[in-house]
C-alpha cells in the first residue's frame, strides 16, 4: 500500500510563473510531517496539464530527494496520449518514484477495450504499482466495474482512486482485491465503511493530521468518533467548493503562510470574494484567527 493519506500536492509558482522548487520542497516536508503518508506529484491539483515534461521530472526528483525516505512519492503520469503516458511513466520510474497515478484518457472517449489497452501499455513500462484514477466528472466516461475487473488482471495495477460516489461500484473495486482510495475528499469515511484504505486528498494540505486521525479512529473501531471528526472537517470541504481546484486550496495555503503563489492560465488566482470565503472556512477550522470587525 502506498499509504492511507496521499496528498495531491500543489505546484508552487514564482511571480514570473516558473516552478518554485524550493517552495515545493518546503511544502512536501510540511505535508509529510502533518499527516500525509505520501504525495501525488503532478496530478490535477499540481496543474500537470500546464507543466512541461522537464518541469515534471524536476518535481518528481525533488520529491524523491526531499521525502522519499519517509513517504511514498506517486507520480501523476496519465495523459490523453498512451505513448506520452508510457514515456512519462518510464522516466518517473528511473527517477525513483514509488508508484503512478494514471487517469482515464480524456476528451476522445475511448471504448473499454481502448482503456484496457492504454493501461496495459503503461503497466509494461514499470514493475511498480499503478493507481487507476476514475473521475467521470472530468474525463466524461466512467470506468465501469467490468472494465475495472479487466484492469485488475494487470499484475501491477493495485488500486483505484475513485472519484465516483456510487457505493456499489466502490464495493466491487474492493471485491476485486484492489485498494480503494477516495478520489473526492468527502468520500473518505463512506469508502472506509466499504473497505477502502484512505484517500488521495486535497484538503489534507490544511487538515492532514485530522484526516489521519479520522482514519485511525475508524480502524480502531471508534466509528462514532470518526463520524464526529468527519463533521468537524466540513469547512475544509467548503474551501474546495469556492473555485475550481487548485485555485481555492492555493489561496488557503497562501493565507496560512506557505506562499505557493498563483496558478498558470487558464486557471487564475482567487479574487477578493473567493479569498474571503476561503478565509472564513479556515477560521471555522480554527486555523486562522477571525478578522476583527
């Protein structure tokens, strides 16, 4: 298992739009010291579609160097193109990452046999674990249980990040012997109840220790305590509703002093109204003192 709490880390940018590797290293250390068992580097939250291949390599290498002895490093290597995904996976493997997050090919809506062939090709580039990322809200198609059953036959496909709230599909993933990760932060507890192992999260940038504690409570049999903590964490989910990811979580990190900069176009920085809403959620989480009236 790559960990229970995997944070899909943002990519910090300088004012000129270049990747800030030093800020990235600092944030990676902070996350691992505050509840994260591992990091997903260059996922959607890391603005991977806007990164060059060289920038991806630098981020993977920096993560392995900075926290690879204490936490898992999972490289987001899935793209629209099978050939490009294979290339990125092979390069990340060479750089020493522990596993790969591979999203369903997007936009062109491949049929199930195309999806299976895509993952077979990527899996052949490494012996390390691959996490299938099923997120129909972004890629338009849902990887149905029958297709996931085909993917489960690939030896190094070990897990699914499921951004689909369908409990029956989630249960089927567990029955197939795959590790089930919540792909939406509000699914962690419901998926734990179905046999899931944890989540690939965004809100753990700011509430990592509490999410780790939620999982600990559930595993210890304190289901009511886990539910209480899940409710307590609702403001962290509200942050993610303010603006498309990672606009809001970057605003939250900046407010908390982590200085990760803004986003690359076509994403934009949070405006004043959005920043105020993020601040209000951080105040409810007791991470910021309320602003005096």
